[in-house]
């Protein structure tokens, strides 16, 4: 069972989301923050969220600005916008009477989750999957057009089978975003999941995130998984691990909506 929701981005346009409603006893609620140019229906976002819902944790997953079913222009976003929209997603969950106990971030969404967690209403635990220790790690994805973007103000960028407009403000915002202080000051239970064979974000990032964080902190190696969690059963496996780890931190049974 799912419930469709919409809520305004920090920059105005409406974002589209889906809440995967929990099966059986409600153990808690959470939010999934998707990767850089991915979306709520990407394998990691949909499969992890659906599995957590099957295990009693209802999950909101939503498309960021200009992605999937959300309104607006992707180029008007930034790391700061992604962080603030994550905080808005938590506010939405609190307003509907199901505050998000758990924040799960995949890839660049993991970086955003680390930055947003302290301000996200209700969040009591955080899990990252394949996250970079610095948002600027994403620059390698658009380095071929970055000089044009900086000199001209914007430039078209073909990625994932579509053309996006990358803007100077986006690039500069990413360069000014730093996570290490946020990680040190997190004061929340943290689970770091990462594959040792991740070809997109090296596992050394997981080690740095783990070392910067305070206890309680945990690390689990997702051996055999690719970065996007497309291999059979890997997203569900990650969800099982998150579900078991989060059990002592999330709220007990309570009514939906």
C-alpha cells in the first residue's frame, strides 16, 4: 500500500513523494533520500523503502527538484536545497502525525541526510548507503562540462539518458558544502553501509564518515553490491540490516496518519 503526497521545495515548486505504508504492526516511520540525479523510483530508493515497509517501517521517498514527478528545474537546485528539502520532508511527516524516526540516504543523498539530520523533526537514527564524505565528490560526474558552466553561467549536461542544465550556482554551492563538522556534531546513532567493490564512491569514504562520527556508530560492508544496489536482493539485504539496527532507536507501535 502506498500514499501519494506533495509538498513545496524550499525554492517553491512542489515535490512529489510516495509513502510506502507499513505492513502489520507499525514499528516506526522514515524518509529515504535518493542519489544525485536518481529519484524516488530508482532501485535503491524503491526497493529499500518497500522492504522496510514490509518490516513495519513506513517510508517516504520523494523526487527532488525537477526529477521524476516533481515540479521545477533541476538546475535551480543545489546541495543546500537538497538538505533543506530533506528537512521539509521531515516536517511533512511530523504534520501528518507520523514523525520520521529514521533517515536513510543513498549516495549523494547520504551526504544530504548527514547534513540534514540534526534539523530534521523527529529523526532519532540515520543510515547512509554508499555515501561520499564530501558533497564535492559529485564533481567527477560533471567535470567534462564544469569549465563551460563556470565561464558561461550554465551548460547542458547529458546524464542518465536525459539532458539537464547545470548552473554555476549549483557548482559553487557544492564546493562550499562541507560535511565533516556536521558529522562530528551529529549526536545521533549512525549506521554506515558501503560496498567494498563500489566503483562510484570508494569505500574509503565510509571509513572517513565512520571515523568522524561519534558513538553510537556502526559499519556494515555490503560485499557483492554495486553502487546503485541493482544486483538481485542487495537493496532488500540493506533494508534488512537497517531494520534490525534501527529497532532500538525507532518508536514503538502507533496508529498511521
